[in-house]
C-alpha cells in the first residue's frame, strides 16, 4: 500500500445542541448528513476539527445560554459554526463572537453543511461510512421526536417564532410517515409529534392528499394520527393549538390508536390578558371543550403551560387564572414568569409587572397546581398502569419509567424497585401497580412485561 492509498482519519465534528425538541430534530438532521458524508462526531472539543453550536434564541435566558455555549466552544476549540434560532436574530452572534466561522438560522441543514464543506471538506468513503436508516438521533434509542412542520402562522404578542422560523410549512405526509416507519423499524417505541403548531398541519397545502405505500393520506392532523397508529407504538402529540378540529382526534385516543395525551398551551385564563396575547380568549368555551374531551376519553391527560406577569396582568386577572386551575383540574401544568423577548410586540404593551410580583405569582400558581396534581396522582394508587422504561439504575436498585400520561423531560416519573429476577430492558413497555404518589411522581411494583 503506497501513500496515495492510505486512508486518513475522517474529519471530526463536535456538536452542541440547545433549545426545544424542534431544534433537536434540526440537530439530528445535520448529524445524519454529517455521518452520511463520512464525518465522525467528536464527543469532546479537543478531539474535534470544528464545532457546530445549534442555538436557542427565544427568551433572554436562552440567548445568554447560547452565547455562553458559543464562547466556550471558541475557547476550547477555536473553530465554530453557529446555527439555530439565535442565528436569525440579526447580528447578535457576530457582535458578541466575531470569530465564528459562519452563522445560519434554524432549519438550515444545507447552509450548515455548506459552511462545513468550506472550512473542512469531507473525505467520504461509501464503503466504510455507514448511516443507520433512521439517521443520527440525540434522544435515547426507544423514543424519538417527529417534526411534522416548520414555522407558524400565529402572531402571539409574546412570541417571535414566526420571525425566526417563518410561516407554517408542512412536511409532505408521505415523508413524515416514511420517517416514522424507519424509526419504528429501528426500535423506537414512542414517537413525540412536534411542530410549532401541530393542529395546523396541512393548512398551508390545503390538506393535500399524498400517497404512502400506495394508500392516499391527507396532509391533516387526524389522518396523520390514524396513519401513525399502524406502527403499533406510542404516539404523543405536543404543541397543539386549540382549534375546533382538535375534537376530531379525541375518539382516536379513546380507541387506543394514539396516546390519550394532549399538550395544549392555553397560556392564561383572563379574557383581557388572552386578548393582549392574541390567543383564543373564551375561557367558557375552553372549559366546555375540556369537559367534552373527558366525556369522550375519560383517561385523557391534558398538559398545558401558562405565563404569569404578562404586561397589564392585574391581581384580578391572575385570580381568574387560579380559578381556572381549580375548575379545569389539568393533569400536567407548567408556569413561567413573563420575560421580555427582543422583537416581541408584547414589549410595547403598558402595565409591566414588577419582577418580584411575577415570581410571587408563579410561586402561588405552582403551589395551587401542586395540590391539584397530588390529588389526581393519588387516584392512581392501587391501579395498574402501562409504563415505558427510561433507565435502570442498578446502583440505586431502581427502574425509572414513565406512564402514557408523562412525556420525557417535562412530566413525572415512576420509580420501581428492581425485583430479584427480571428481564426488563430500557425501552420495554411493561405494567406497574402504583403503590405511592407525591405531587408529580409515582412509585410502583413491576408486573410481567407486555412486550420487548
């Protein structure tokens, strides 16, 4: 073998991924393309020839975290390409870190790869550089995010996502289903459907009919959910805007075709605040729909997020929000203090709420919801629940799992003592009898595995 036939070490790319699940999917697409072109992924800065940082730029804390991550990558490695939502916010990256090699916005695999090619051309060997059919993912092997669209057509005053990611662009439904098929074939047991507005899927293409495996499927949320149910794995819906046609998917949940779990960010309950946010402002209609959903699917889990301290929010407005919690009895809830977002219309509103009042309201909100959550979880004691195993901690003698009511990273967990003999693996879906609960988590005893 002479020097001309010696294969050099493939170029190695370091990768830092920040932000929401939509950004995670963008990262996975870039990583998949990197591996397809023969690049290796470095687990450390010093082993990388170049570093890509996928940023978040939604709120001030995320901007600061992203800028810090870029600075760390520059200090540790020196060659950095920046992508993601922060890249779409003007020149903030270049102004703070002028030595970065390139800056792109979100959902920009081609642009990132072009920048990498410019500074680190690929040395591809198709006989040795293999990429699994499901691509490169950042999640554990047993669950995956499935992004169905990009961008958003809403103009909520607290949000700049349409400015960062553009208007709604739905992925072709056959592409989505082919990706889901590959993920299921690779061993994924749970698909987490994400987008900026999942219930708007297909609006931009007028619910166009595509063909998957020779069968016609409309580019619409209900038909997508029905098609995803054929893979026999958990399907969980996130970021569902409360359009009336959301009612159409509740019977699918009642029939067990998709998980009885609905993530709807209601954001507030005061009509005045909702109007200022440019969100649906009828709390009465919201309660009617929640009650209707529960009549059709009694086991439905409703998750939501809220904002406390929005400009103009009075104590009366906040009390309306607390009253709504009492009435709605939501299962999973998060609350955030309003934070100014550079470029958001809400910054122009009068009635800024002092920071100490924002934090005090968040505290009161979460205390109330903790009591509601504790009571609802307590109703599980003695019942048998299906769970998916996320981890097995032999040092603590614990199996860590989630029920169908709990999404990874944001909801509660089920802790199970490891029995003397078991053959459970991470990713198994099994059954657990619940023995104890607190405000957010549960404890239980393992029963026989359902499937592996």
